[in-house]
């Protein structure tokens, strides 16, 4: 993996959230799911900026849905994790597991 | 139930053209959800908080993948608008100098009003992301004067008042473009 292709922390969270949500992944649900699971309340703008970056890296793809009344007649942009996104997630998890192996957090002092 | 109009206008100003509808829709959906659970006041607070916290992120990206000819076209339009604005500005100044020198605030108001109008015209002509184009155009104009002054060019030294007037063109042009963008999107 090239240096610029590593996932940042928030990119990692957003990518995993898109994967968790499956077909229901769009801005509002992604933001709400991150808040529900992590306790962090990201700004919707930050979520969209991150999704745009992930799409530029070809880790996710998007398409525009139909406008709906509960959105004030405005459309949604749906997101889906691509094969490169899955590879990036696997790579990130393997890296963390390798770093964690042999380290005991119980004995560690701050 | 409707989200606060001023916050909606702010979203219309700051969101990238390609994502405005998407972001506004997400905020609207969350607004209705919170309003039904916790009431309108809480929903209004949340809408404002989300909008204000989103400003840096929404200004930081653009989904635009405009072709090179389109970019050149936008740059030429911006240049033409800038030249037209300077011509009008000079003409107005010439006319008013005949009448007599008024207070500074009157001159500032007049020059900046012209910049507001041309900011709106620029946004109208380029259609997408007018605010960003207006910002870069105004900054280009300012740098055309600042760079020679910093480099010590003898013909570019001006009093402080002239610099205040010049830097004010940036917010003035952006305001014009923002007004157009709000009118068009909301």
C-alpha cells in the first residue's frame, strides 16, 4: 500500500460504518450510526468531506437516489464500499493486530 | 416544521455545488427526526450546531471534476468580470471626484457596493461554486496590488485607507456571490 493510501482514523470509522449499514448507507444514517456506536458526534460536513475523499481513493462509490418528502424534497447520495475499500480495511486491521501482538495493555502505565 | 431559514441560507452558501442538495437533505431529515423526539427548539439548536461545525469541512472539498476547457472558461469569465468591475469603479470615481471628495465611509460603501454587484454577476455567469470563484477572483485582484507593494515597487505605495478599501473587496465580492447562491439554491 502506497503511503497516501493508508486510512486516517476518521476515514477508517466512516468506511466501516458504510460497510455496517450496507444498502442504507447515506450521509444522515452514517452520521447517526457513528454517533450511536462511538459516542462521537461528527459534523455532517466532516462525514461528507471524508466520503468524498474515500470516493476519490476509489474505496467507496456513490449514486444519487430519489428526492423524498422527509428530506424536504431533496435527494440522498447512497454509498457502497468497493473491493479496494475492503482491502484497505483488512490491511488496517492486520496492521493493528501486528502492532498489538506481544503488547500487554494491562501492564502498561501511562 | 421548517429548519431555521438563516442556517439553511448558510448551508446554501458554503456547501459545494454538487453536494448542496445532499447535505441540505441530510440536515433536514435529522431536523425532522429530532423535532419529533425532542421538540422544535432542540431541533433548531442541533441544525445550527451541525451547520456551524460543518463550515470548515464543506469549504474544504468540491466534487467538481471540471474539464480543463471549463476551468479556462471560468478563469476568462472571472478576468472579464474583474476588468469590467475596475472600469466601472474608475468611471464612478471620476464622476464623483467632479462633485467633490466625500467622507471615507461613502467611498468605501460605493466601491464595495460595486464589488457586491460584480460578485453576484460573476456567480451568475459561472453558475457552479460562484462563491469560491468570487473569493479567488477577489484575492487575485488584491494580490495584483499587494505583491508589487511587498516587492518594493515605487509606484505601488498607497495610504492605509486605500489598502482597507482594497482588502474589503474580498468580503464584498463574496457577499454578492453568496446572495446570488442563496437566491438560486433555496
